[in-house]
C-alpha cells in the first residue's frame, strides 16, 4: 500500500523533480563558467584570496535553489490533493492517516534530499578541481543551512497548502518566511563567514524537525472539515 | 495525540520566529541612540578634549569643563588636524620641543584595534604567503597558500596542487628550529594594502611562537619564546612604517602585549578596564602619545600614555545602553526575553538569548489571566488549556500570540 502511495507521489512529482534536476545542472554550469572565466582573466591566487581571506562567495546563486525546490515539490505534491478535496479520498485509504501523510511527506522529503545531494556532490566535485579541501569543507558548512531552509520551506509550504482556512494560511506565510530567513543569515555585505553555523547546526536541525510535524496540524484540521 | 504534538511544534516555531522579529521590529521603530562622544588628548594643553553632540546640543570641552569653538579645537589637536591647519596656513613649526614635519607625523600615526568578534569566529585554515622582498614597490600576492598540520604544506593556487619544493624547504627550516607540529594558531595580515609584509606569527603545539615569512623565495623562521604563563588567544598583525611593533597579542585573560621589533620583546600594554569578549579595544598612537580606548555598550574609557607606555591620564564617558532608555524599560515589561541570531560581538549564528528583568513577570501574569479566561470559555479542553497556560508562562507574549493564532485542531477559528 505504501508502495502504491509512493508511486502516486512519483507520478505527481516526476516532472517537477526532473526539471529541478535540470535547474540544478544549469545553476552548476552557470557558477562554474563564471569561476573558470574569473580564474582565466584574474589569476587563480587572487580568486583564492577572495574566497579564503575576504570570504566572498562565488556560488551565491545556489542559495535560492533549496527553497525554490522545497516550495515547488510541496506545490506539485499537495495542490492536486487539496484541489477538489481529493485529499479526503486519500485519507480514506485502509491505513492510518498518520501513515498516509508520513508516506507522502517522506517521499517529498526524500526527493528533496536526492536533489540536494545531487547539487552538493556535483558542486563539491567541480570545486575540487580548483580548490583544496579546506575550501570544500567551508562550502559544505555554508550550503548545509540552505538545505535545512529548503526542508523547512517544503514542510511549511505543505502545511500552508493543506490548511483549509485562508486566514490561517495568510498568518502562516510571514511565519514561514521569518523561519526560513533564519537559515540564510551567514551572508554579510561582502560574502559569508566561514563556519557561521558551526555552533548552532544541531539547533537548526531540531527546528527543521519541529517544522516537519506542523504538516500534521494542517492535515488534521483538513480532516475535521474546518471551514 | 499527534495532533496535539503537531500544534505544539507549530507553537514552538512561531515562538521562535516571534521572539526574533517582534523585538527586532520594536527596536527598529523605537531605538534611540545618542552619537558617541569624540575623545582626543591634546598635546597643546595636555588635557582630554571631548566633542559631543547630544540632546543638550553640540559642544566641545576639555576635561576641566572649559569650552572651545571649532577653530580652537582644530588648534588643540595639530597632529590630528595637520592637513586642515596646513590648508589654513596655521600649522605650528614645533610642539613640545619637537620639530613638526608632516612626513614624520604620518609615519608615527598608528592605529590598531581588537574586536570581540576576533575571539568568536572561525576561519578557513589556508593562508597566502607573500614574497616580502620582491624588489617591487607594490605588494602582490604570490601563487602560494599554506596550511600547517604535520608539516607546512604549500599549495599552488594555479595548479590546485601541493608545491613540493617550498613545502620541503619551509618544513625543514621549521623542524630545524624545533617546531612542534601541528600549528595551533596562525596570525598574519593578508592584504596588499600595506607598504611591506611581515609574514605570519605561528604558535606551535608546545606554545612556542615562530615568525615565518618568505624572503626571496627562501624561508625566514625566527623562534620566539613566549614569556611564561601567557596563553595567546589572538594576534592582530599590522605592518606600520614606524616599525615599533609587529602587532598586538591578546591572551586568554584579556591582557595585551605588543610584539616589538626589538628582538620580539613582549611589551605589556596598559589598558583601561577591558574584557576581550565584550569590549572593543582601540589603540591609537601619534608622535607624542599612545591612546588605548576600551569601548562597551555603556561607555568608553581612554587611557593616555607616553611613548614608553607609562600612563599619563584617563577619561571615561558613559551613556545609557539600550535597556536603560525609556524604550528599553517598556521592552522589559513587554518581552520576557529576546532572541538574536547574530550579535555584534560574534560572527557565529547562534540563538543568543537575552532574558529580561523581573518586569516581564507583570506582563506574563496579565497574559496568564487572559489565557485562563480563554480556557474557561472552552471548558472541555482541559489538557489544551493546561498546555496553553504552560506556554504563556514560559514565553509570555510570544506564546500568547501563538496559542491564539493556532487554536486546537478541531476548533474552527
């Protein structure tokens, strides 16, 4: 049964995930062409100084990908469910509603994990041609909070979409925005600070876990037929 | 049960967001900050001269209270205002028995600072090694970066690979001088905006300091014994034409030492009351004096010494910090705590919690009463009412807003 649910989710998400995968590739190519151009026309060591000493990010644009991916996956997964009340039917399947929702959100979450891993591994592999291990570690610590922000965007978008009343949806949007913003604070005027989230990564992982449960609040309100 | 827990999670997230943004918006709207006083020491009258602009207006006065006009102020600080006075053709030929020469004044003008964030940040442990005697007037970065773990490894940026010759040369030189790998702390001044480069000061695993730089491609390594009992947390290396010291070292106890050009002698720097994690320390110097300034949220203290670092005079100026202003007092009733993810004295993102004073208990009490009456309206939700009360008790206004916004599942708005 769970496999059937996964299959249903896959049908919904097939194209969005593939398109996001291409978006990730396009972003990687964009970043890498810029880096290669910069290294060709400035010198490699100037580039290293920029990255190491001045802490400038050469991969700013990747910042938007996790949140966009999270919102899009939630959108394509749950808008069809909520439209014409189809979720009510899904929830009547012979499984506890908890398990149904867990399967659905797990699938979305795992798709995002796949996309983010793809982006991370692709980016780190490309970077390893030009930069040493120390910079790669810094890249990981900079990007990881963005991924957490992407997960929060997914869970909160799902909550907002499933939530039946418009008033609550409108209230949730600024709260979701405020929360997601907290994952992107390492940027300052001219770049990023190395390992900014080093001391609080566990805290933010915990916040993401709390965010994951909020979907069930909306689902239950939906089930109770709250208008 | 899960529904209850889901609501709690939503409340936790909302409290987190509100605790950050409500105070943030509040301060953006209501914060008042008086501009800081500008404090200098005049070599003409041997007194502190303060320029201040606050509610009482703009005024200039010395430590005895005597007032001065702007033009008189310029003349009290000829070294600082050298350009203006030369422009007005009113620049003195000599002062305190010393002939004044613009180049000498510029050469002796030094400034250096230590910011609390220096002790609360991480950096990428790769360092650019500059050629310190390239024969060129302008400094340029070389292609080489190094890191020190079990040896001093040089990387070539253009090849993204280890540069073996330099690695072996430098590692051998360090080993010959009994460097205990790996390095514990590496400090330098990686910029080309200076007239010359003094390389790096590196502390090994046995708390010995080494001065390392690259001279005509060859390693220069000098071993420096750190005086007993000093545990250095931070070194601000800054190259000055004056060549009096390489930089300032700050210990884990907040004591400051200048590393002098005289055989790397550690000169203890007298400072006004200074806590390295909370105060910014600024070090200024001119032809006649040294000025050490310690700045906190509530005031600043200047300590003037002569060129031999013997204290002459000190001056303290205080101001209200944010919590003591009217807006701050109201905030202490409104907000039981404030969350800041970034603060000025650290570069780490972390939920810095600032608890309010006992004033906030009033606010919490009022909100608890309101919550209780809300609960009475919905008598059959015993457990939810209890949860609500606990939330409001712990988080005050943030919790109160959250429980209002996110009613228990089955209730409509």
